[in-house]
C-alpha cells in the first residue's frame, strides 16, 4: 500500500507526514500529488493516471496529441478544427493502404482505394 503525505504551510508532521506551503497531497513520492493551483482548479499530477471506471466530464477536455487506443462511441457531434482553420482527417479502411482523407488545404475529400 502506498504512503500518503499531506503538505501544507511549511510544517512537518509525524509518521511520515510532511506539511509545506505548496498545499499538495502527495501519494508515495513527490511525483504523484493533488494540488489546488488556483481557486477552482485542481491539478492531478502523475506519470500515469489510470481510471478503471466510467468518467463523466461536463466541461471540455483539451490535450494535444491525445490517443484513445480502444473503440470509442461518440454520442454527440465530433468537430475537428474551427471555422476557417481546418485539419486533415484520415479514415482508414480494412485493406492495407486504403483510406479516405479530408484534405484541409484542398477543402475536399480524396479517396484512395488500393
């Protein structure tokens, strides 16, 4: 089981608990913690964060380079880019080398079937 340390206002407690001005709740080491970095903001900091149940987000999620390695169902609209600033989108087929691509610079679709 991981150790739990709480850090607040530059005080040190007993039994492995450490308290500093950072207002951080540490788990096992200094690389995994929860921090209130600003009013209304909660940072969850770790090399890996595993969510094993359902996740419901009522706001927006922003992260460049996010990969979802499993099948995903979207129940609402999927938007790529913003008006007047699009992106290339590629849909791959089941045959190696086959795909359909939306080319943002051409404002149109390109179909390649091999």
